[in-house]
C-alpha cells in the first residue's frame, strides 16, 4: 500500500521537477543563442571556415556571359564556375573559371586564380593577393550578406572586374 502524500509534499516534488527542467534548459538555450549569434557573424573566431561555390556573377546565375555579345558567333566571355576556400590558418584560394569565345565560334578556357592570406573584421574579409604585374600586394574586400560571400574579383575579363557571389 502506498503512503498518502500531503498536498505540501506534492507541491515540493512538482517544484523540484520543474526546477530541474529549467536548470537544464537554460544552459542549452544559451548555447543555442551563442551559436545563432556566431552564424550571423561568419568571420568571428568561432566560425567554421570552408569552401564556398560561385552562384552569381554580375548578378546573374552562373554560368553566365559577363561581357561581349549574346548572339552565336560573337566574341564573349562567360564565367562558368568558381570556388572560394577559406582556411583556419587565414590562408585562402579563390578560383574563377572562364570560357572565352572567339568570333569564329572557338573557345578557350582558363582559370583566374588568387591565393594568399586574409584578415577579418566582423562581417568583412580582406583578401591579400599579388597580381601578375604588381610589385606590392593588393586587397580584395569580401562581405557577408544574407548567408553569402560577395567579392569583386579583379581582372576577370581583360582588366574588368566581376562581382562574384559565393554560397
């Protein structure tokens, strides 16, 4: 036979159970809030670096024509794909694949490659690089917007820069 518990004892037992749940849930909530805050600031020290894939060039889905004519047989330059790899040691590699069409219908493929080190300040990333004719290093500025990395990549098309968006 089970003993009858007083109303006071039942209230105490219930309060202890609620207190245990709250004491376990509050730290978990703090961890979730912290991780969510780090997601909004991707270049924080807690952010996990990795590889991003090119999705847009000059506000158009890749592959896309970034210069020249759109008619068959016209000279043009297409951006076909690309990657941005950010490493924990603050080194990076940026690759943009292009296809250049001649007026005769032939094409040549090439990869514009940049590599070096980067620094970050909040949601802004500074990518250091040396151009083929540079004596001093130059800097590309990347920004984190809506879960994407935006960079104006220099010299993609004979000295013309291209806005690239990586997911």
